């Protein structure tokens, strides 16, 4: 498991859905009347593929656990 999780900046998301195809874990869905990406945290493994794919840089990786807490 990663100590990171993806976060969406809704004001930057244009709803292009490119991230949906990149997430191998099904952790991203579109929601709202003007569809915006939303991360399902329990499915996100923090791999970062969505962050490098997003054309508007609307997805960031945030640290959710300190490195010491992850079992090796």
C-alpha cells in the first residue's frame, strides 16, 4: 500500500474523463450535473497514474500516512 491518495481539485477538473481510463483500480468516478472526477478513497492505491494523465493538473497526490506507519 502507498502512503498517498489522489485528491481532485474540483475547480480545475474539466470533466474530460481521461483519468477514468487510466485508473486500473476503478477509484475514479464522475459525478454532479457538470461531471467532475471524484476519488473513491477505499479503492485508490496512490499509484499516481491519474495525476500524470490529467491535462489540467486537477488531481494531486496527498500524503495520508507517514512512512513509518506502512508495514514493510
